[in-house]
C-alpha cells in the first residue's frame, strides 16, 4: 500500500474501534451508487473512498489487486489497455462506483450464467472487522485456498461483515469478437431456447428477452462466433453491444417506466412464469426484471413454489423490498455477523432486519 492508503486504513481502524466502544452504528459507503439496494442504510456515514489505487497488476498472471475505494471505471480502463476485463461484467449504476462497493453488493451483469458470479472471481480480500482489526483472507492465485471461502463471503455481504479495503480478482482476456443475434418469438419459445442454450457447447455470453425479441450474444474467437451464428440463425443486430451495455446499467427504456422495479431470481425453467406488469427476462431465464405496482408479498407468493427470490430495485420501500432470511441460513448469517462484528455496528439491518 502507498503511505496515503496506509494512513487511510489506519484512520478507518480507529474510527471503527471508537464506534464499537460507543455502540455507534456505521453506514459503510463507497461511491453511493447502489445505496438503493437492500434495506435503507442506517448509521453515521463511514467512507472508504480514500483507500484507492491499484496495488498489483501483471496482465500475464490474469490477477489484479486493487484497493476498495478505487473507481470501477478506472479499474476497467486499466484492464482494457491490456485487452482484459472483469469477467462478471459488473453494473456501475453511476460514475462514482467503486470496486469495493461492487464486490460488497455482489452484482453481476448479463454474462452471469455463462462466466460466473462476482464471488467466483474473488481470490482474496483485506478488510476491517467490527472490532477495528485489519484482516486478510485468501491470496492472489486460485491454488491459495487459505480463507478462500471467507473471501467469497464478502461478495454480497453489503458491508455487514467487514469494511473491504483491498480485493484480489481473477481477470480474463476480452473476447476477440462479440455478435448479437435477434429472434422474434413468443415468450414461451424464448424461454425454451434460452434454457436449451445453457446445455449447448456454443460461445453464448448473454441472453435477454424483451418486447417479443430474444437477443443472444456470442463471444469468443471470430471463427467460433461466426460458426455459432450460422448454427443459431436469427438476424444480426448491429447495435448489440449498445443493448447489452444499456441492459447492464439499466438505461433501456424498459427501466424508465414509473412503476416500481422488482428483481426476481429463480432457477431456469423450460416454461415461462407470468408476472403482473411488464417484464424483461435474462440470465438464461433465471432472472426477471418486473415493472409492476404489485406488492412485495404478492410477488413473493408467486415465486415461492419455484424457489425464487424477490428484491426491490427502485421506487420501493427499502424496509420491505427484500426477502427475509429464514431457518438455518438466518442462523448461520447471525453467527457470522457475531464473529465479524460482535457489537453490530457495521451496516446494521442492511441485509436482515434483526441483527
């Protein structure tokens, strides 16, 4: 770490230690671009923005170690200069997005079913727990498994287990060629095709169904993409790259409607599930975006038979727009919280109501 980053981490440690002594809740913040996700932040703002910079990046190793306050756009630009990328295609939802907040929220883009989730590419982390201790888990190579699962736990924990200060991530080369094929078809046919593509050896990197059109993105070598395009058929969509970027960042017209936005995840199925309101389906049929005035409880009842989860993503009371953890999962989450943050001061209530 640089001297400035070391000082920023030390200051964070002292801030957490004092908060733990005083019983003061801290709302951990990065760029604030995803503050709408989860339950409403509670506590005194505690920013990691001063802990920034790329610590180590050697393109031939396909690994980057970066401080949590580093802007996501800066990291992606650095990787792009070497023809590489973050494989999970994270959404930013704003220019101020940081890599720490990106991992803490655990969000992945349209490629999620085909390349993996954010947590799958986390090799190691440094963090500050709820007692102000600086901890390190994992490493910079896949073979280093010491604490590897703990590193992954930080992805999606929303800052409730610790304040991320540094993350090591596996990166991948950018595909040489991307091509989007478009098919006009019914929702039932689209679901059937999306599901079938999950089991075929084609270089599919994204699928989405909206307004009667299924789009399939192919990524890889030019020869492999052209061969797959010939096998699949459909029409070439020249603006395909722009569509996937707009989908990832919620800039499509679909997301601009006034109705509340719900994020519904479930296992891929061969048959469609019909939700009240307007829908966009991606992740091979495993993710539905639903624009609807239907309430959280009613939507939860609809997806419960399919093992699905509902999350409020916009225009919704954050206190109710999140499925409550239950049973053994809730008990495990509470034990983890008690181990990492015994005073319960880090983002209290952000993931589950009772901490």
